[in-house]
């Protein structure tokens, strides 16, 4: 256990013990499988309790790990992952999304260009300048 001894001026030589904050334990798949195998081998009276005390585990952890093993979650690197299934990538849908994004970008650019042309027209009217005739694409 990590402890830190601290002396403050108000304590005048008295030592105060401050405990470090405990970290939550994380168990690897290999550890869980090993403990489950050991628990399965426990046949005598008190053997399972001794195993749990030695490892510092609760029986509820063992129950959850057994249920996970039954669901196939402790099977190994190829075991099922939690959460929703990933949808297979559809190359057509990806291409459509790219084209739609490009279309939006070009529409914004065209709108900016049209606004710029309108500003030029108004400026020429204010200054009294003659603009060349447009070819009808406005």
C-alpha cells in the first residue's frame, strides 16, 4: 500500500498518514481463464474459498466470468466482441457519400461565385460603368 508521511507546521512534528487513492483492478482474459480453470478443479470443501481469498476475488466476479465464458466472450482472440455488429463496407455507398460531399462543396462554391457577380453588377451600376452583355447563363 502506498502511503505518504507528511509533516505540517501546525502539527509541530506530528506525522499524518495519507493513503494513496486505490486503483480499480483490471483482469486480462488469460488471468480470467486461468482462475476459471483453477476454480473448476476445486472439488474439496473450502478449496474454492481458499482460491478466492488467495487471489483477492469475490465470488460474484467468478460468477460473471463463468457467464461470459458460456457466452463465448472468454474464448480467445477470435471471440465475440461486445456491442453492435459492424456493417460491411459497401463500396457503392461510400462512393455515393463522396460524390454527395463533392456536390455540396461545388454548390457552395457556385453560390459564392453568383453572389460575387451580383456584387460586381451593383458596383458597376453605382459607378455608371457599362458591362459587356452576358451570354444568358446568369
